[in-house]
């Protein structure tokens, strides 16, 4: 099964923090602070679920979360987290198979689109776009690869893709620039860079 993190679920957080220290955590925490109170939140590819505990430290109650994660082992880890008085619906499926009539105030996709081939990205992006409320926020974080990227960043990115191809059957080996997807219909309202600009976190709001 492609893009499934079952094989490394138990060590994922350790590995990411060993390589990136707390940069991945800090990027997502930056985004979490932009979630308004009493929001309906869709978290896609949430991983081990540490974001649930971090969000609960910001909003102890009133957040209604739909948590879509393909790896059943990641779901199991996520269910152990302290969500305080928020509510979470755990859905163990890929976003491609996910279906709902809900509209969400916030969508969080952190280190998610880097798993997909461009043709899959377009399909998934359009699907998520339709699930976001008219005045909603899209919180995005991922790695970057551009002309200003340092040689070690390019090397590390290739090494990561090779590792995740072997362990998780990631379907792509190339990072897609997501900014064109957002630029047509979204404005940036906040942006931060981490790990020598190798990681970016952006708050997007739909253009009115």
C-alpha cells in the first residue's frame, strides 16, 4: 500500500526530531495558534497525534476535530493523546477515499503533499478545497526546494525520499511546489520559516 507509515509509526517522532530537532514541531505549533476557538478542524495525515495534545494546550475545549490518517498504527498512537475536552473523530483511511458532508473552518495539511505525485496532488487539493468553509483557513507546512536551497538541503531531501520510499512506499521522489495551487484562490495571512528556510509554515485564507 503506497504512502502508509505503519512500518515506522513507533519511531517517527524520534527520527524527525533527531534530524530536525524541534523544527517540524515548531512549524506546526506556529500554525495551531491560528486556529480560532470553537472551530471545526480537519487534520489530514496527522501522524502520531502529538498535534492533538498541542492544540488542546491552546484550546482546552470547543474544538471539533476530524482526524484522517491512512496508517492504523498512527491512529492507535493518536488515540492515546490527551485531547482534554475537545472531540476527535478518527478516520483510518487515505484522503482519497475520505467522504463527508461537513464543511470545515480549518484544514491542516502538514508534511502531507510531499507524499504525492503531481497528478494526485491536484485531485487531493481540489477535494480539500471543496471541504473548506467560505471564510476558512488552510494551514500548510512542508519542506521547500528552490533555487536558493542549500546543497545540504537538496541532499537531505533526496535521502529522505529514498528512506521513505523503502520504508513507507512513498509514491513520489520529488517535492512539488505547492504555492501555485494556493495562489489562485488563497491569500497568505501569516508565514514563518524554520531550519534555515528548509521548512515553511503558511496560513492561507480563501480570497473573497
